[in-house]
C-alpha cells in the first residue's frame, strides 16, 4: 500500500516537529548553561 507523497510529507513533518519539540528543552538548557548569564 503506497501513500500519496503529501501524506508521507505530512508524516515526516510531524515526526520532525515532535523530535525538535522533545530536543528543544535539552538544547535550551545546554545553551543557557554555556552562555554566561548577564
């Protein structure tokens, strides 16, 4: 069963968004710990 390309694109966009959403707090804490607080 082959899905249309726009459905596949939507699935990949959702996966990428979910991944970015889960990695954002980790990146944020890393960046805030590396940069000196003013």
